[in-house]
């Protein structure tokens, strides 16, 4: 393991540990707020990615172990004493799906880290603020496949996904043209629709993978040419 990888792993573990202390201890009396703070703020790992120089280290040492860890904190844990308070609110497997997503994206797109960042940020900030704003301000709601959503939440999903994708491109020194902005707005619109249609917390899988697939298909693969 190279020194830079060690630093990246340390940053990830320390950052997540701080978030868990805040959400599990300081915000323990407000589980819904705690869950959303954790869901959104974990997305900032997207800005730690450039520290890593080895794909396997990022995927299997920095990201992979959180699949097991978050499962052990979930309502389905075989070790009840370490079940997280935030897991009692919302979809119990949400953070597990989150960890699976990061692990898969880290392995597949290590050589193009902005793609990983786009998936993580759409999942964290986009989906996270959709829920926060929807719960706070929604008056008109709709129910698809058993999950209650709101129009203002879906609008927030679109806005925050679009903004954070632009931030990701700036951070990773990707030149932004008018065409790219159009593509990002299209991706944000599609993933907002996907989030609205996806039940049972599975949007932590569908949203990032759809966002990444569309970005790769339109801007990177050369399959779609303009």
C-alpha cells in the first residue's frame, strides 16, 4: 500500500467516524435529522478520491468494509448491541446500498474519478436533499410502488443533482460547455424520475448507477456522438 493510499484510507475512516459520532451521539434524539445528515455528508468522500493511487485500495479497503459495517449497524444485524440509531428510521438497508455503490463505482471507474464522484453526489446530496426538502415543505404528495414522494422533493432532487454534478466537474478540472450543461440537466431529470419510481431505499443503488451510466454513455463512451 502506497503512502498516499494510506492517507486516503485514514481520511475516509476518520471522516466517517466523526460523522457517526455526530449522528449517533450528538443527534441521537433526532433520528430523522441524524439519518439525513449522515446520508448527505458521507457524500463528501467524493472529494477525497484523488488522494488514492491504487484501485484495489480504494474499492476494497476504503469502501468495501463499509458494506459489512453498515449491515452490522442495520436493523438486520445479528449483533443487536451495535445496531445504529439512525438505522431505525427510514429504509434500514439504505447505507448498505450506499456502500455497495461506492465500492462498485470505485473499482469500475478508478481511472476516471469524476464519474465516481457524480454517482456519489447524486446519491448523497441529490437524494438526501430531496427527502429533507420534501419532508419540510411538501404539500402535494404522490405514491408510487408504496413509497410516498412529493413534487417539491423531486424538484429538489433535480436541482441538487444538477448543481453537485457541476461542482464535481469543476473539482476534477473538467471543462464545462453549454452542451455539457445540457447533458447534466438531462441526467438530473432522468435520475429525479428514477428516484421517484424506486421503492424501499433502492434509490441508493438506482440513482448513482443511472447517473453514472448516462454520463458515461453520452460524454465518455463515444457511442453517442454530436
